C-alpha cells in the first residue's frame, strides 16, 4: 500500500505538475489512474511479446463502437488491488468512490453493440485469447443527455477535454489513409492486367492504445483506437507558398474524420463522412495487422492460419475489399488465391433484422471516394453471381432456386438498383466471410429463414448462432459488491471467472437466512441508488417500493410506450380507487433517443409528462412514482442494475436481436417481465420460464396476425382501460395547455398501423404486471426466485460466448498457461 501511495503522490507532482498538498480530487484520480496504468504496462508488453514468441494466432475484433465506461474500478479489481487502493486513498484523505466519480465514461458507442464489444475484449483478456479490439477514438462520444422541460436536449460529450490517463498515444506510428484519386491499369510480366490506385487525399491515422486487463492473470490485451491526424504539417509546400492559413484549415478538415460518433438511426444514406470514418479505421487496421503478420511471415497464403478478423456488424465490411486490394495490387496475387485468403480470414456478426438498419452505400459515392474498391466489389459480384447460377442449376439447391434464377440473382446481388444504385454491405460481408453469426437463437433462426434465406440455401453451413453474453467482472463483481461478497462468502470467488459456479447457490435459495442476507444486499443497493438520485435529481425514493426498471436506447420496437401505458393505467386505477391491492412501485425509465428520431424523442417527453403528473398527485404518489434517469450510460447502469427488482424486457417478439441488459439484470437478482424475444427466450429456458413473467404474442403469432390484417382500433374499442389511457395521452391530461402534444404517439398506434404491436400485447402485459405485484408481496418467494435467477445465469457470461467464437469461428486457442485463467 505504501508503494501505491508513493506512486500516486509522485504522479501528482511529476506527471501532473501539481502540489500534492493541494487536495484536488481530479488530480488524485488522474494520479491513481497513472499509477494503475504503470502496473498494467509491464504485463501488456510481456503479453504482446508472448504472442510473437509462441507464434500465436491472433484475433482482431473490428468495431466502430465500444462502450468501455469507466476503467478505474474494473482495473483495480482485475489487478486484485482494490482494497489496497481504497486504504491508500483513504490515508491520503479521499474516498475511492468519490475519486472514481472523476472519471468520464468513455462513451464511444450507442448501445448494445458497443457494450458487447467491450464485454468481449474483457473476456478475451481473461481467457488468455490473443485478441485486439480496433476502432476509432472519437473526440466526441455519444452525446450527453439532459432533460429540459421534459424534453431531451443533446450536449456535446467532450470527454477528451480533461485528457485520458488510460491511453497511450503513439504519434510516432502513423499510417497513411488515402481517399479519392484514380486507378491506373498496367500489365505485369506475365501479361496479366494489374491496377494501381493513386489517391488524391491523404490523412494519417494515429494509434491510441488502451490496455484491457484480464482477471487476475497478467494477460493484458490492447484496444487500439485510431485518431485522424492531418498530413499537412509534413507538406512543406504549403509553407513555402506562404499559404499558412490554408494549411491550417486543411489540417482541421482532415482531422474531422475522428471527431464525432454518429448516433444510430441518424446514419442517412450517403453520409460521406461516415463512409470516410469506416474506411479510415479499416485501412489503418488492416495495415497494422499485415505489418505485424509480415514480421514473421513472407507468404500471404499463411494469413488465415495466423489471423482471424471479426467484423462487428457491417460497419467495417469495406475491409474485405481493402484486403483484396492489397493482395491483388500490392502483393500481386491472383484473384482466386486472394479471395480464398479473404474468405478464410473474415467472419461477420449481424446484430439486427430491422430492414432500415441494413447498411447500403451509393455506388456513385464509392466510385468517387474509393474507386479501386468499387471496381473490386463489382468483380466480387460478377464472380459471385456466376457461382450462384452454377449452384442454382445444381441439384442440391433444389428446383426453387433454378426456376427463380433472375429474381434470386437480383435479391442476392451486392448491388441494389433502387431507390438509388447502392452496395449492400451485408451481402459483401456474407460473401467475403466464412462465418456469419446471429447473436441469439431466435435471431439466428430469423436470419436463416427470412433476412438471409437465399444465402442460407446457397451456403447452408455459413450462418451460425453465438448467443451474446456479458462480463461478470464488471456486471457483477465490480458493480455489485454487496451481492458479490455475499456470494463469495458461500461459494468462493471462482464464479467471477467461471460463472457456471453460480449454480452452487441453488440449494441456498431454500435457506431463510441466506434469503434474508440476499434481501439485505438488494436493500443496500437500493439505498445507494436512493442517495445517488437524491444528489442528482433532488428526489426522495421510497426504498420499500418495488423498483421496476426500463433502461436501454429509446426505440419504438423496445416499447417504452407499452410500459408507459401500464403506468397510466395504474395511475387511473389508483385515482379511481380501484386498486386497493396495488403493490407500491417506482418505475424508472432511462435511455437516449437518436437526435433525429422524432418519435423516440416524443416518447421521452411523454414519459416525463406522465411522471410529472403522477409524482405531483398526492392521491397516488405514495404508491406510484415515475423517475426518468437522464443521461443513461454504462456507469449509470452499474448503479441502477444492482438496485433493480423488476427488469423490463418487453420488445416486440422477433425485433430485439438479443439484448444484453436482460442478462445483467437477472445476474444481479432482478426478475424479468419480458416477451418471447431475443436472448430473453434462452434465459427463460435456462432459468425456468415459471421464474420469469413472460407475456405477449410470439414471433410467429405476430407474423400471422399481420398476414390476417392487424387492426389496432379493435383493441382500442374493445378495451376500456386502454381507451382511457390513450385518450388521456392524446388530450392534454399530461400536457396542460399543450393540447395534442402527444397525439403523434397515439395516432401512430391507432392510425399508423402500430408496427410494433403495442396494443395487441397491452392486456397481457397488464396481467403479467399484476402477477408481479402479487408475488412481490410474498418476499420469501420473490427472493427465492431472485436467487434462482442469478444462480442459473452461467451460460450468459461473455466468457462462454468468446470461447465459442474462439473454437467455432476463429480456431484460436488461449495462450499456454492461461487456459485455466491464471497466469504465471
Ligand atoms: C507490440 C508492442 C511493442 C512491443 C512489440 C513486441 O508491438 O511495444 O515492442 O509488441 O513485443 F506494442 P506490435 O505487435 O504492435 O508490433
Ligand atoms: C444490438 C441489438 C441488440 C444486441 C446488441 C449486441 O444492440 O439486441 O443485444 O446489438 O448484439 F439490437 P444496439 O446496438 O442496437 O443497442
């Protein structure tokens, strides 16, 4: 401990240039972070060296988004020095919790996709898999959300302003990134046509490394994020011609590439800067991968034995064309050889079946910005369509393919003609990869049967499932110390590395003393949340209420509106004196809406308006409260999830690819009210469906309802309580003086077709909520179920998910000596 103290003080003085006697929490946080980083870097270097020494096959995870959140606590726990640090900082006059508050969340992602990427890096580090995360170091991450007059207001997330003590910027290792320009043809010595791309603009990519430690195993992997740097300062011509300001302007223009994360749903077709971001990060990454590979290999055909590249969604899919370009134009390989290398190296993960979320890029834009890549994509397509024809005419594809050949070719082509001629990035990713995976069983089945059904017929082996998981280090051990300590006192700490060990808790569910201790841990977390809300929102929570929580991005398919309709109905029952048996509850909502997503923003406004009315009504507010948690982010989730008793997972069946919030809640002992959707289905199967509150129509039922003509008005007219709730929303009951403010929400349900079947599931949802309320009154039974929920969550560890990727997709083994987690 004395060593750590000394190091912290040294960093305050020599790294931060401050007087150690002036007790600034900001300085002491930074100094502690630097002292922790010092303890990671040796192991990081040893880890990186060992990959070379052991000629390890490496995995590269390419993701345009990561959501690491805060690093301090997680890193202290991984290093096993949490207690030491707590005591050291207390000696220096600080509470570790307060210091941790100084850190800004690294919010380099929108939601589940980015958070999954961060959980996966954690698991690769812990399992000893030679892995790297590659992405962009955005100067501005996901916006900061404030609620003003009930509405979302976005503020810039200037997380870099105060510096980032965790990252190493490597200004000496720059990679050139080229755009535009032209392609020249030439003939090689064997008379073959060759191509050279001479680009117009060049920008530089600078690596920023963040160290990702495994749990207690000395294995530290790298998350390498690229930051754009202008090459203008190296261009002496600018200065010689006296155009100094011009040079500076161009520099700023170039560096725009890594300036800001695009909020999801706002990626309109043809956003040039977004495509630049994708190519920028992809080419720098591929160059870096090949640089490392070439240190030990000359023969490019060995690449797939040494390297696996996972594409996290289609955002990095242009990597397929980029690797082809390098192999063809720089290494001068033949097409077939190059293509085999590509397909064997790449694998692609799909995260959504929503058609509007499947990415396309206009051909005209690609032709201009990446002319050589567009040529390559055309060639991939031509060869692929010939292959389709061959397979379709063969026996094994069956009659259907054959008869329908022209249509089939149109459907699977890399190029879509309408509304504008564009490249379908998902098709590129499928064709250029040896594996395509969905993220939960139902999602994968829907990919096979609907979204990519043609590809499933063409390549029956390619599409496979890898159900998502979450890291128990952050989402149980670090976020929920009261519960973790209780668990550890009964079954040891092995569960942190091997989550299946939680099954040892099962017999304890029958033990009244253990149940009482389990409840005490929950109460401690609820009180902690209470203190936080008091500080942040100046609101007093009732900890004896059932804490009912719905936190995730705001989206129509996630159906926050369904939850809101339950709240309004409960409010009406209480007002009308029809709810004598109502179980007191506080309903929490949290999440960001994409800035240009009108309906999602109006939903936030409606939730806040209902909250204001309910919370101010003294007839009901001792029994029902509504809280909107502004600026939902990773660190907020770490506070809220341990305090939650009821987890809302109520998306329209078939729409949520997997969900990972659902897993974090159950792992922390919340019971789930949810639909038969995403990974919630698999959770219900693992835990026992009777231990969750499952309701609503299933995916196939919704399909048939849609086919037979779904009429939301029937539900409106047929259900008095539903009608009352909708009429109130449409009138000014929650928006005094602003008649019709929420009419778009209601009209969307009644006259806009209710695409997400809110009204169809309303009555069943109410029934399930009533079961929840009733069960909560029986605290012994509730606790028993809570324990069993957590005990049966072993499968949903990201360690299990990553082990499956490693075995079944990447063919990568853990580093020797790390198979059991522990390092030397
Ligand atoms: C990594 C580290 C370097 C280290 C080498 C070899 O480099 O600091 O010197 O491994 O141990 F970053 P690359 O694998 O990225 O070349
Ligand atoms: C997406 C899907 C989720 C899925 C995650 C991770 O999340 O169902 O759990 O990816 O696979 F929608 P978002 O990025 O859309 O939140």
